[in-house]
C-alpha cells in the first residue's frame, strides 16, 4: 500500500457526520433563550412525573422505598458477620465460654486476648476476654471454631465509637442476664449448620 493510500484508509469524508454549529449568542436574552431551549425538553417532565408518582405512592399509598436510618433498619442476613456476641447457657445463665482458647489461637488478626484461671472448684474461669475491633477483620474463624457456640457474630454492624475500648470487653458482648429469656439458639454465623449431624465422623478406634 502506498503512503497516500495508507494515510487515507477508512477515513473518507462520507463517514463523518457534520455537526451544525449554532451561532454563538451575543446578548443575554439570546443566552437565556439558548439555556431554556436546551433545558426544557420532554425528558424533564418524564423525570418530574416519576418523582411525583413516587412521592404520591410514598405519602398516600404507604409504599415507601427508603428507610429512616438510624430509626429504621433493614434486616440483614443471619450469615452476616457483624460485632461478636457472647452467649449464655439458657439453663443456668452462665456464660458458655469454657476458656479453651481456640478462638484466640485461630484468630488471624491476633486480636483476641483471653486469660483464664482455676476457680475454687478447679473449673476454668474466664478472667479476661477482649477483642480488639480495631484489628478484627470479621473473618468469622473464631465463631466457626468455637466448640461451645459461645462466640457468634451478631447483627450489630455499627462499629463506630468514640473509644477504642468500646465493644471489646467480654461483658459488653455477653448477653445481659436480664435479657437471657430473649436469647434464642443462634441462627446466624457461628451456629450449627442444619446438617451438622451428617457431618460428624466417628473417631477411628485405632486413633
Ligand atoms: S472475626 Fe476473625 S479477625 Fe475477628 S476476632 Fe474472630 S478470628 Fe479474629
Ligand atoms: S473458642 Fe469458644 S469456648 Fe473456646 S475460648 Fe473461644 S469463645 Fe471460649
């Protein structure tokens, strides 16, 4: 291909659409007229109609499309991994955590700190349990590994606080004793899966 032909490839004048330029408005009246001409089009009234229709539905037909957060909140999935909750035994009200330390070991952010001691009955007692929510990445490993369903992920997803220490203390995460009757077996993240029994394998005798 010659150079001239190469330069002229696929760019014939017939492929262009020539845009007609309006004369530039000179007076303010002409500028205003141009603005109005560009602004007031049929689409504007379509948009207004949609807005007014939605407003009418919300006000008079109880068909609201928004929620008044934070007074109203949308339900979140039970599998959502929000701020942790520590559960109690429903029978005795004692916290379920047995201080095994599995959650502390598996935490990949190293943000769980737990301390235990033996009480007068030589039973393990949790003396300190904190989660540093500045480090937690809400991976859910701690809830997955807990053998007692003691630590689970609740639905409290607002994690802002004025104090770093907030939310991190065991007592803050523990179900209040006076709200024990409202604590249900947890259906959310960290709960036993519906087919948990099927997944249990017998330990081999030779093990
Ligand atoms: S959710 Fe993950 S990062 Fe947060 S405390 Fe549990 S294991 Fe650690
Ligand atoms: S894994 Fe469960 S029982 Fe064990 S220390 Fe953590 S919260 Fe307590």
